[in-house]
C-alpha cells in the first residue's frame, strides 16, 4: 500500500512539474509572411505568482537588444500562456528607425519525454492587426538552469532602465490624409488610359459616404500608387507602408457603379505592386486586396445597396 502511494505521489509530482511554465525558455520567432525571412532570437524567464505569471522577455532583432518585464496568466487546464501589451519592433523597420507594435503573446505548453516547449505567436492588438504581422515562435525549456533560485534571482535583479515607447493609433495607422478632389498629372493620366482596367472586386455598401485606407499588403518594399475615382485622378505618388493612406469619398448617386482604381507608379522591390484596401461605410468593414502592374490597373466597383421599397410603391 505504501509503495503504491509513493508511486502515485511521484507520478503526480512529475505531472505537475512537467506542466509548469516556470523556468527559462529560449528559441526563435519568425514573421508570419511567405516573403519575409526576418526572425527574432528570444529568451523568456517566467515565475508563476498567485493568480498570475510574471517574468522577463529578452529578444535580439537585427542590431537591437531589448529586455522587458512581462505579466499575464497561465491556464493549467488548457496549458495556455498569455502575456499582454509587449512592444515588439516591426519586422520591416530599418535598423536606424525602429517602429514598434504592441502585441500579446499566446502560447501552448507542450510536454514530451524529449523536453517541454512553448509554441505560439506574438499577436497584434485589434487596432494594429492590418499593420503588424504575427510572429510565430517555438521556445524550448532549458532544464539545466530552470531552478527556482536562479529564476527568482534573474527577476529580482532586473535593472533594465530603457523602456521602449508604446505606439498610439496615429503612430502606426495613419500617415497621409487625402482630400479627394481632381488633381492634374498629365503623364499619369495618359498612362492610365493606356493600361487595361481589371475589375478586382465588387462590393455593395450601405452608405453614400465611405472611409478608405490603403496599406502595403506584405513586405514594405517601396510600392508607390496613384488613385483614380470614377476615372479622375485624386492623388498620385503615394508610398504604401504600415501607415495608412487615408481619404473619405462620397458616392456619385447618379452612377449605378462607382469605381476606385489603383494605378501602379512602380513595382517596388518585390513585384507586383500590391495593396490592402480597408473600406468602412459606418456599418460594415470591407477588406480588399489589390494587385496592379505596369500593364494593368486594379479597380474596385462600389454599388449602393438599394433600400426596401414601401408597400404600394
């Protein structure tokens, strides 16, 4: 009987320890983009507290090292670790001018005989999801140094004084606001008529007034566009990036279909010229991905939803 109880407690102890996120974790993170090879070297030191988890996140990216205090929670029943509001440099930032994304860490603990791992991603906050790409990672537990005294000492002696700033919505989302009026550029207008207009998509909206934002769809590689509304040039040579090119338009109700066209000024360093267009009519948000080149323009057709007719009409 005593032997059975001893085996039970040993197994119980092993199970509990194996499912703990306490300790030193190390590994790398990769940007969730097929066209990116950027990665982050990551070290995570965690110490579970009463009702929450705290620790230190260290990461090395390009030529920059950061050490950040982190807090969150761990659900032992689902093995899900969550850490919140972590500033991470945007993967396409130049080395001399970093732009930071505020992200949450979501990871699942995996336990095996070969060792434990944390598999998950840094996920952008909802207001930055169109600008900050998720960073997938896999971290391994360093069993040799995952001792209680070592971890507590590491957290207690944390002396990082330089804290990165938290970007606001205007820092990361809005760069240029355009007033949609007819502008003149004879060269672009001539080339526009010489290219084929391709209908990339068609949407129906509830309102006559729309807000429109253009972002680079993928790597920020120097894509420049000009924008036509109902075949009239309203803006030219706008550089696409993680910051939006923003404008508001009013539909021409005399037209059955209004046209919003993206004209490629260049192809950037990674052809073709691609953009993510976000439209908002006050009730619904639309995501449209456009692709254009030096032979074809990408056009979005916009229709106004017809209201229900009253009885007798």
